[in-house]
C-alpha cells in the first residue's frame, strides 16, 4: 500500500468522526457528544479541531473552565484558523471575561474580514461591555456583508433600544420574527401585518407574542390599537388571559389560532410601540393591571396567619425561566440574598415559581421566611399577594413587570448589560415608576448589588 493510500485511510475516518461529533453537539445530544469527544481526545490529544469541538461540547455541558482550556490550546495549535477565535469569544463572553472576548472577536475579524458571523459575535461583546455605539457599528458591518442577517438586525435593535434611541430601535426590532427561535409565534396567514391605519371593528388580530413579561409591558398599548381598529381580537396564552383581559379595547380573546378567524390584518403586541411612535417621553402610564378584590382579601387572611407581626414584608423572586436566553446572567441562588436574610426587621415572603422553589427548603437566615410559591396558582394570585407586602425584590422576570404594571413598590436587580428595556445610567424606569433598579457595576458580580439593595430597604 502506498503512503498516499495509508494517509487516506487515516484522514477519512477522522473527517467522519469530526462530522459525527459536530452533529451530536448540534442535535443537543450532549452526553453522547461528551463521551465521543473524550474518545477522540484520548486518540489524538493535540489535534486542534478535535480540541475545538470538545471545548464547545464542554461549554454546552456547563464546564466553562475546561472548555476555555481546550479551545485556547486549539487556537494556539492553529492560530490562523478564523473560526477558533470566533467561537471562543462567545465562551469568554459567557464566562464574563469581556476583555478576552473583545480580543478574540477582533482577531476573528482580522482573520476573516468577510465573515458576517464574526462581526455579529463582536457586536454581542460590545453590547455586554455597554459600548453601544460600537455594537451598532459592528452589527451594521455584518449587515453590509449579509443584509438578511436577522440576528445582526436584532442585535442592532437591542443596542439602539438600550441606548434610548427608541424610534430607530423599533425599526430594527421588526426583524425579531425572522429569528429561528421565533418560529410558530405568528399565525400562518396570507393576511398583512397591520400598518396602524384605521380599520373596521373586529378586523384586527393582536397577538400576545414573546414572554409573559413582554406581554405585560406592551399590553398598555392595546387601548391605542383599539382607538384605530375598534374591538380587536386578542390571541394570547391561557396564563395571560386574566391579565390582558383587564385591558380596555379587545372585542374577543382567544387562545387558539383556529378561533381567530375573520381578521383582515394582524400585529404582534410587541409591534404596537413602533406604530404608536413611542419614545422615552410618551410611554403610556403604568397602573393598568389590578388584582381581584376577592383574592386580595383571601391572601390577606392567609398572610395574617402566617407572617409574624411588626416586621417589614419583603416578597422575593430570585430566579427566572431556565430556558430564557439570558437566564445565566439574570438568575441568582436564594443564598445570594444573605444580606437581606441577615436583617431582623423583615420577613421574607417567596413568590418564586418553578423548580427553583426547592431552594427554600435549605434556607437559613435571621429573617423569617414564608414560602408561598407552592400555593400560587397564577398571576392573579401573585398580584393579590403583592398587595400585602411592603416591597418586592425581584430579578428581571415577569413578576417584576407584573408589579410595575400594578404600581407595587419593587427593587429589581439587573446584570451589568441588562435587557434593553431597562436603559442605562438610571435607577428608575419610564416604563414602571414604582420600580427602583439596582445594577451590577462589574459583570456577573452580585455581592455589591445585593448589599446596596438590602441596606436601602
């Protein structure tokens, strides 16, 4: 057998193995990918692409330090491969190593100046560093290469909106429904998207799109929509019915597309601010949601039985939905609120939902803790409970929006680079006057934030 033939027998199996490893990762078969990556590394520990893919798999499995070690070694072995710095800049970003992320992002563009994905990744880094003008500029460079790059349009939108440039931001924000994760959020229809012009009664479909918090935030624009297109049909999830049903304007509310027949145009709820020409100066006021009096009375009786008298009542939400794209940045552990728990003049009332409620079982603190999470059935329960507390302390999640929309005094803890709606360099928000914002001063560092919040209560 010739030398060339021998090389062919080695190269082809390796190529297929790399393809298999990449496919396992892309299909989210992460346990299988981990085992396969370990076998490949055992056979060829110095192969740069095996190291690169094994690093990505380690990162997807939550082993960030191991991922960085593998990917840095991969880049050192093959420093001219553009995809390696492009990949690791995202891992650095997830680890909060923003200086390293910036360096890697710039290196990726240097190696591949026509790669739109590298510009997009660098725009993400600039956003995380709160370099918003740079984020917009680099996103626009990505769009010069690929004008249909939906993620780059959306990143540009988020940077503009975070900077308070709402009119510009709303336009780019329209690209959100071309993102892969937006599939299925809008009806399959040949009807046009509403342009804001007057329509006959009952002919407009408004869609409660995106997350619960978004729907609560943008629900305030439904009366404006109804002034242009009376008695619109509202489509939303069943969980939102008791909330959005309080808003004036809808003629009919449905929870299934099949029940929304007869409309002539549609609009996502999150598209109404653009049509209404909303800026920081003309946001409709909060106070458009309220709990049911009977629930307020019932929860009042419950809390009178459970809560020690003479202490300040502090409601608490410490974690959000794990599938949220930024949950790693926004969610905390219950134990991280120790400065609050050390106060002997408060009682902590948890209104946390989901699997994270289990953390309350390991609570140790000076402040009494009343765990209401297992007893809360829906948003109306939560809103009624909040009528009986002195303050809510929450991460950036739907309960914070619920509190703001119903004018409950609330302290919200925010990551260094927050979601766009919280703007920058202010401890208040024009969306919800009852909210006070506590921002990280260093990415991923919560200790100072919680200390300041606890001292201010």
